[in-house]
């Protein structure tokens, strides 16, 4: 495995672990045809997530509730995404710019039971009541797996399609309540220590949202962020570094550059406008920062 592939895989695994620490057990890591330590870790993480998800349901299972999570895409006649259910941002992590007007296949794992000819699938599915497995790619490259149904829609003579992908997840109100009671009367360390990290998980979510909502501007001083979030500066520095392996400013810069690259690749927006939209003070600064991250200046991206 090349150094670049290794770093990419490590980053993917760390992102996946972050989801686990946030209490999200609905994703799986895609496996690669390689026999190395990283793939062993990926297999172990997938197995662990399945076991945790099963255990959460089995404990006090009489109080467990099955909840159906459902994602819906509206597609045009060429199967490009024209609109989608709002929960896709939370479940798959994409912005409007990254998902609208793109072919739905870019989201779907090649191993999904989805034939090359989507018209063939549509005709097949309209003739029976069976669903098909769909593995949707998360923004961080792991998968959200569910069962899909494809429907034909007709409005004023215009044909479009709806792709609905759903899966069952479990919640356990009794378990959550009992652990919260024990948490209030426990001291660290304890067997319920994971609950002691709940405030950290909430803080990470707030910080991540804070960063993603400000990709068009520079972040304020960390003291201002602390005031806005309601947290100390030292805690922000420690917790953010622990979860993302980087400072909040380095992470913000990376996300701005990722947004910029998406704009360059998928739109015809001039570079100076992209630079401004991604919060850079000048196009020259944007170009230098972009080249430092990607190895080539932004002007060359559209030449590939």
C-alpha cells in the first residue's frame, strides 16, 4: 500500500471510530482486498459495531423500539439527484453542493445489488414487491446499508423516479434511563464511564456544526468560539484534538479546501469567486494553501 493510500485508510478508520464514540452504530467500513494490519482493524471494527448494536437491543429487549430510518432521493430521467430528504445530510454527511444534480450512482457501492442499467432495475422492481440491498457511501467513505425500492413518478407527463432506502435501527429507552440514573450517582471510573463522555460527544457535535457553518469565513479567536459554544478554551483544544487529530483551525481549513475542490470539479464557478466563497482573503492565498494540501494549484484541477 502506498503512503498516500495508507494515510487515507488511517483517516477513514479514525473517522469511523469517531462515529462509534458518538454512539452511532449504523455504518460499516468498506473492506479492501489487502492482507495487512489496517484491514484486520477494519474487520474487527465492523464486527465490534455489529455486536454493540445487537447488545443494545438485547438488553431489556422488551423495551427496545424498532425505528425505521428512511432516505429518499428524487431522480430525473437520467437518474441524477434533483432533491432528497433532509435527513441525508445527517446520515451521509453531504452538503447540497456535493449531492444535487449528480448521478445517484456516485453514492452507491459497486457491490450493491444494482445493475448497470437502472431502467432494467426499474422494470424488474415494478413487476414485483421485492426490495434490493443498497450500500450508500458516507462522505467519509464508509457505508450506510439498507434495503432500497425504486418507484416511477409521473407529473404533468414528465417521468421522474424516487429511490427510497430504509433500514431498521433500535432504541432502548429503559436502558438509557437506567444508565442515566446510575451515572448521576456514580464517580469516575465506573462501568458506566462511557456516559461520562456524553458531554464530550455533545461538545464535539456542536464544534463540528460550528465549523461546517463557517466554511465561507475565517474562524474567530478560540476564546470567542468558547463563548459561543459555552465551553472553556482548554476543553475545546483538548476534546477537538482527541476526536479529529487536529486543531479546530486546521480542520476548518481542510474542510474549506475540500469544499473548494468540489466547487472546482463540479461547477464552472470562477476561481476568484470560489476563493471568496470558501473564506480566503485573496486568490493568491487560496492558491498557495490549496497547492500545499493537494500538490497542484486549483487552476490545474479543471484540466484533468
